[in-house]
C-alpha cells in the first residue's frame, strides 16, 4: 500500500488496480456463500456512490444498522466516497442511547435489513426513513434500486464519479462512531479520511498479507471501529474476506474457510480455550492425563523459548488437534477491545497460534500500539504504531498524539477540550507503563482506580480477567473501592451453566447456582486465583448470579461490556450482604 494515500478516494483507486480476486468479499445467504469478486465490489461501490450523491446526502449523516456482510462494506465505502458521513448503529443498544444517537447525529435515513431492525429504530423515532436493502417492492428504495440508479447515472455522465472523488479532502468528516457509554450517554467520535487512512497504512507496516495465500474470517461487529478499520485494511491488500453469519456457527466456518488471519476479542478466546479444555478432558483416563500435562505446559512455558522433547511430543498428541479446530492455517490472530490475560496469551502462543495483543480507543481510530510478528511480548500491548506518539504523565496516564487522533466529539466541544489539549495530545484515561524497548502495558483506568478502606490499591481488572478466563462466567464485577475487602459478583455463562446442569441432572441455571458441587468448584477456583494476588486483593466473598444481564436495562453496553455503576446499583442488596457483619 502506498504511504502517500490520505483519503478513501485514493485508496479506492489503489484497490481498483490490484489483481483480480474472484472471492474478494463473501457472506452467508440461505446457508450458502454470496460472493463478490474484486471487480464486482469496486464497480458496485462506484454505482452506489453516484446514487447516494444524487440523493443529496453529501455532508449528511446516514446510518448503517445491518449485520456485518459485503453489503455493510459496500454501503459504508460508497457513503464515504459520495461525501456523506457514515454512522454505524448498534440496534441492540438501550432505547435511551439509540434515541440519543439518532438525535445527536441528526439522522433521517438508516439502512436496515430486517423487520426487527426497522421496528427497533421506528419505535424510537417514527420519522426515520428506513431503507430495507433487501426490499423487493419496486416502489421502495433498496440496495438493488440504488445500484440501478447509479448505473444509469454512470452511463449518462461517465466523468461524474471522478468529479465526486475530486471533492474529497483528507480532513473531511467521514464517520461518526459512538462510544459504548459505560458511564453515561455515548459520545460521537468524529473521524476524518486521514484518521482512518493513517491507521490502515500503519497496520500494513506491522502486518504483511499476501493476496494469493491469505484469507480472513470476520467475527466481530462492523459497528466497532476496530473491526471496521481492519476490514478496510483487508480490502486494501486484495485478500479474500469471509463474514461469519452466527457466532454459534464459527466452528463450522473455521473448518470451511481455513482462515490465515482473524481479529478477535479476549472473551471469544476465553470461550475457545474453555471449550478446548473441556473437550480434551472427555477422553480416556490416559488421554485426560496427557491433556492435563499439555494444558499445564501451555501456561508455564515461555512462548519464545526453544521446544523441548516434551513440547514436541505434546504438539503431536494435543496441540495439532487444537490448531485444526481453528481451521489449521492461522498465522495471525490479533486481539483487541479489552485486556488479554497473560495465561490466555501464553496458551495460544504455546499451542502454535501466533496471537498479538493490541490496544487503542475509538478516539484514536482506534489503534495506539500493538504486538506483531517479530515483536511480540506477553503482558504488553506492543509498541506504538509508526505515526503515533505516546507519553506517560507523572500520574501514570497514557497520552497519544498523531494523525489517528479524532477531530473531536460531535456536538460536544466541552468534552473535546477535556480530552485533547492545545498541543494535540489525547488523554486516554488509561494507566500504563512503557519498558526500555517501547512495549506498552496497560495497568488500569485512571477513573476506575480502586482502593480499599485500609488504603491499599486493587487491580480490579486483573482479578476480573483471572476469573473470566475460567470459562464459567459471562461477566464478572469486582467490588472493593472504599470497602474493607474485595468481593465478586459472578454472572454465569449460559452455555457453561447449561452443560453443568445437564451433566448433573439439574433443571436450570438457578439450580446450578444453588448446587453445593458447583459452589465447591467456584470456591476452589477462587482459592487458586487468590494465590496470585496480594493479600488485600484476595476475594473474601462471592455471589453467583443466574440472571442474564440486559443491554436494554443498562446493565451492558452494545459491545457487551459491563456498565459498572449500573450493575453495582442493580445488585446493591447482594453486595451489602457480602459485607454484612463485618466490623
């Protein structure tokens, strides 16, 4: 990829001259792959851009609320080239936050694909024009009708598309991406062409892809800036991209696609590791014994140390099968969105899956630093991207500056001023350290520092990750700020709880919570975790929760992160009971 590119118009021109790829972008329709070749993809983007510009959308915010697919990418790319502002929407957010985003972005048009998506949006604002991309009614707009309109415009004015592209500048607003809103209403992050393009360029420096041999499987929502930026990076390389249609179908898709690269979040890795361990322990006593040794070795071995005879034997007996379950061809798996537990990091590296942890924010488009081939250190988030400057202030907070830093928060100059200083440094709100080799480690949130009533600091996120990696929980919340000791709210993972219930003749999750056998398992787990903690950080009490947390109720953000203040208030009684009687 050329390093002088600054807009998606220039990137489009670059992709146009790449060698043809017959399976450029692929998603599932009616249990089959719907495929766009590279030529079909760029031509469709051209026609959609012409049609969108003819609608008068230049400078206006247009939302996308459909499932990740080739269609999502086509619409997003065409909106950006037409001069419109693309606004990704989660339709699973609370109605309060959805209403705020529609008003804040001044949205009048939203692309939808299902009756449910349309219902959710119209329930919040009945004036919205919902364009069903699959609509077959000729009197209504659809993706097909826009393509036909653009085709006709192109025939009548062949130079029109180039004229539209010539108007685009690197500072133009290209998208507004709303943050999760874990502590209040979301903020609309304004990103320019240059913001995103600079990220794509720096990603291409750290991760080299081969269009002839590499392919990607996309598992994450495109409304997340992480997956969206990475997706445009994939397009810039000309590799084949495949979209997962259902998280429950990932195992089959891995075996079908055999991807070489994936971007993931730690929660997915935790579930994969848990399932691998569970399956490995279902064999004969001899196989169980070998599996126990194999898994223990993955957590203990230094990943970059030479293999011993034991490692080679375990690879043949166990690790090869684990790699095969992930498609067998993975050469890069990049984790972001949340901190990755060190044990989990070591596990994947030691079974032969090259895993790289990165870190960033929506406000930085999004990556600040990342591990990569040739520079990968467990326990860190890697080195800064090439065009990104970083510094750590006297209080330990990480600051970032560079072309990836947002223009500002939409309609919120006060918040923008609080986030970015006059020299262009963005406050990340995260505490960090940086070693002599420039590897950055995130140690916590500056706004979420927890301190017991006895004055000792608690690494709440570290404790939560130790619990989450067990696979038993969907969410964990550690409480201890201004309290005499640490306690835990443990929300059971539905799949893990149902499997335990089935194998122990229990009716449901509620009976699992009440089961003495299950409580003994959790007690033993916490005892093991406590050995890794300072004595003041150790979990003195826990409460198992069978209730499923809800986005609509405000328990979770759209990215499925726990809304800490809300959940603590929701379970105030349970928390107080764990401290009851303490003097």
